[in-house]
């Protein structure tokens, strides 16, 4: 439903601007969603054929992903059309299209040549299930208050987190021991030092000495002094694992400690882990505690509040690993991106999103671009393997980028002219958001100087969910300014996250994901259950999801139609917190759609076959009080609607037009005009019908951006004004404030009449009931 919300808000803005006579472009497209797509296809392969991607090989696997993409791409486009998206489908784009891929390659090469992109061996967030590096934004930090057992992919039993374990290291040539503490006991196999505060009297005499690793023969751990150590935390002595912890990484560099990686890419202990080689990391978590007890080095453990990093896609526990990767320097780009927002060149709504933007930009780190995947844009960079020599691939000086292999080879020959070498292309692909960050201009033909790019860039509005403000929006701003010298858009609107009726994040495993097409067409509970079996859920998750569906949708999801869904989603868009979506509320708006249909049907029936409206909506001065009142309400609604949509106050806009349709046009004016239409004089009837037409015409066009299907159908049945050749309501003129219709006095006078009328009916009803009671009592 989050995608549906974005579609509705974007389409509403496009339709509103189009009806105001502006040239509009809403360009449809998809990114290739590297990690997510590869993960889904790998799971599908295993479920259907018991094959891995390695069984197929890279070329065949990528072909399989393309087949999957074509199938689901068709489904996505079908859903967008059903929701009423008025895209320019002739311009549809995909981040893996040839022209967009060329833009990715050109960008990488340019930035590599400038030194903005560089090669470096640093700690990355490593997902052992997906076997790829992740950016910080793709990692969820799960808050624990104490001992907690968590499910970890690949493990039958839950794994213990939220505890801190104390143990001792023996000192070299001494009976003395030093006590340390850790929340990840298995990483002690990668320890290469111990840090203490230089002024800590407990350990001052140990500085410069060595501790002995109890499980890795010959490994000594120097005890170093560093003011970074907090004497009051834990034991005041910190074990250092530079290859597996961000803080230890910095201390390891400072004190020239060895960086020893103890894990394979799949989360097994490697050859550096001694007798634990080949064991799974969290099995070792338990084994090593028992082994420390046997040696008398185990002290104990206790609850410890902590954050556990979890992969957003696989729910695996993230491991910090040392990996040579491609990185982008972000500080200068971020500073420029902050300037354009602070100066007002780009406006971000709501204000809370802007504050988050500044906060994130202020603490930005270099961007890890490398992903150890097969689906995506392969990095356009080649390693020069010099004959007869061995070089570390972490050394950036032997990597050469190029738009073609020939270009990279020319660069290599200039750099190492006296060497014989072969070029090997990097097997990694680039982070999906790298290509998505180019979207506003790559889709318009950049880096070519095309007519589209010259006339349509920068774009106007970027509407998206706030949770990808940093993934996508910030990177588009940074890359747009860097590569084109211009901001990619002048306004950003961030909508809220759609959650289920209980406020939970929508998840397939919970069964609370709602397909917009199911809301539009309706679906039975049995068919909802059947859809669960079409995914990649574990049988236990399927049963859990079925249980939720039975509770939330005991009778299935009723048919609501696209317009009711669109209007409801727009009504939810308050610009505030998350949205708790309730399908019952949406079904209520279907009744509103029926109200619109019935009102239009009534008015059409009263117009008569020979009715021709005036050339333009106008006030003659002969209108009755009720007519002046509804025209006043209409023009004030137009004024408020335009102001609300311009300010991106979508919920307010729906409230205004709902009030006008339901409480003013239908329940008051149409009802009160029936007597005039039926019994009034010819002049009174003509004036009432003309006003009905004008009020209805305004009502349909005002609500059209939110309800395109119903309004188009009904508008096509309205008689046209003379000389009006408008073929569709999509290009009809949107109502604007008309001062001639603004009659505040009519509002006060007519609402007095309505109040008196209501009072009279109330009194008649009251005394009628009393009369019956008295009659019965007599």
C-alpha cells in the first residue's frame, strides 16, 4: 500500500497541474533492486529446482533474473494502470536499460578519475546469508534491553544476545591475568591486543607487556595505553579485534596491531580461528564459553542493553568484515547538498523530514558502492595482473576504470608502460542506489546533451516515502549537483509509512501486506490464503500469516474500487506520523463514490435532452439565496482545494471536497432544489438547473485528481458548454476562485434559513411523537 500511496499523491499532483494548463511529465520506471531481486530469485530457484545460482553460473543466473523481472514488471505496470496512474508510458525506463547503464558507467569512470571513487580495504557491514556488503542504511539496529534469544537464518535454535561475557587472558611469563568483557565472545579468536587507559592504576604496570591467547598458539596480545578507554566501563580493559569491530579498527590502526579476519564470507570460522576452523560463528559463541571454563578463564556473564545490527533484507545478523571495496567520498558532496536545502533552492516537506536530512548529512560516512552480487551494474573497472608479480587487489593503483575494456587498457599502459599484464574485470556490482541516484537526468538522456535534458531538467517535484530520504533523495541531490551543476528537483515531499491497522510494519511473514489490486477488485479469505503459498514463506510463517488474515479479514477484503482507494489514501496523507491502514475505512469511501454517482445521475436526469449550459459559469444577479449559497461554497472550495494541493496538504484537500460534495451539494442544495425544479416557474427552474449544472461540473473537476475513473465516466455524460471541445476531464480547466461567486452574505443568510428549517422539522417531529403518545394514553 505504500507504493499505492506514492502513486496516488504523485498522480494527483500531475492531474492537478495538467488541468491548470501546465506541461507535465510523469515518467514511469523501475530500478533493478539488486539485493532484493537476487534474493527472491535465488529462493525461487531453490524452492522450484533445488539449485543455487552457482549451479547455473553467472550468465544463466542473470538470464533467469531477467525472465523474472519481465514477469513482475508486467504485473507492476498492470497495477499502476489499474490505480489510474497517468504516466507518459512512451518514456518508461528501467535502471538496467542500455542508455541508463551507459550513464552509470560514465558516472563511475568520471568520479574514479577525479578520485571521488576510490579503492579501500575497510570494515563493511557483511551479510553472511546474502554474502554481500551492505550500506549502513540497509542495516536495522535492533534494540535489546537484556538477554534475548533471536532467530538467525540457518540456525535451528535461537541465539543468545543482550549479554556481556567476562573472561581473562593470561599474561606472558607471569601468573597474572587481565580481565576483559565482550558481547561477541566468538570474536576473541580475532583479538590482537588489549587497551587500557594510561592513567588507570590497575593496569599501568601492564602497559607494554603481552597477554597470551589461550586458543591460538603463538599469538601474543600487546597491552597498549589509549585515552579512548573508559576506565569506568566494564573492567577498564578492552579486548581489541581490529578486523571485526569499527572502534577496534581505529585503535588497531593507531597502535599498529595485526588485522586478523576469522570468518569466511558464509559465516564459518576460517584458518585463523585455530581448532574452531569450519565451525559456524554462533555455534562457537557457545563452545568457546565452555572451553574458557575448562581453562579457568571464564568469569561470568550478565544482562547488557545493546543494539544488534540486522540485515534489512535477510534478517541475518550483520558481521563487520574487512573487505577491499569501492567507496565514494561523501563529505564535500554532502556539504553542497546541505547548502541547496538551507538556501531554499530545494524545499523538503514536511519539516520533520528536512530536520532528518540535515542530521544525516552532518554525520555522513563514505559510501560503500560494492555489492557481491551478480544482478546489477558490474563495476566498470579492471585489475591489472602483472605477469610474474603478486599484488593485493586492495591496492587501488592497479585498478583502471573505463567505459570500455579498451579505454581501461590504455590507462593501464600509460601507468605501467614497462609491464606485461592482463586485465580482469571486477566481479562485484554497484549499489542499486548508485544508478537510482542518476534517475532524474539519466532518464532524460544524460550524459548526452539531449533536448529532453535541456528543457525538462531540473524537474519540479520528487514525492517519496520518508524512509528512503537518505537511500535515494539525498543521493540524487548530491549526484545531480556534482554531475550536472544543478539540483535535480526543487521540491521534495515525503509521505508517511503505511502500516497495518494495528500499527505494525507490513511484512509478508505477518500476512499483513495488502495488494492494492485486492482492494480494488475484492478478494475472499480463501484466495488471500492461497496467495501466501505463491511466495517464498516458510510453512511456519504461512500459518502465522493465515492466522492474522483470519482475524483482520474474516470475510476477505470487500471490493472498494480504485477511486475509493485513491481518495482514502490521500485522506491519510496528513504529513504526520505513520499511517495505520484499515480496509474498513476504505470501504466507507466506496459509499461516498456511490453518493457522487447518484447525485450526478439525478442532475443529469433533470437537465433534459435539450439543455445547453451557458458559455461560461457566471452569476447573473438573479440567483435565489440557495443558488448564491452553493455557488459561494463552490468557489470557496476551489480556493481551498488549490491552496491545499499547492501546499501538499492532501488530507485537507480531501476534507474540503468531501465537505462540498457530501454536506453542501448533495445533502443541502440538491435536496432543497428538488421543489424548485419540480414546481417552480420556468425562470426559477432554468436558474436552478443552470446552478445544478455549474455546481456539479465544479464538483467533478475538483475531485478528479483523486477520483479519475468515476469523474471521467460521469463528466463525459455532461452536456458541453458552447465551443467547449475538451475531449477529457483530464485536460478540463480546474476550478479557480471566482470573486463574482464569493457571496459571504449568502452564507450567513442561507445557513440561518437552514437552521430555522432544521428547528421547525425538529419541533414537528417532537410534537408529532408527543401527540401519538397522548393519543395512545387517552
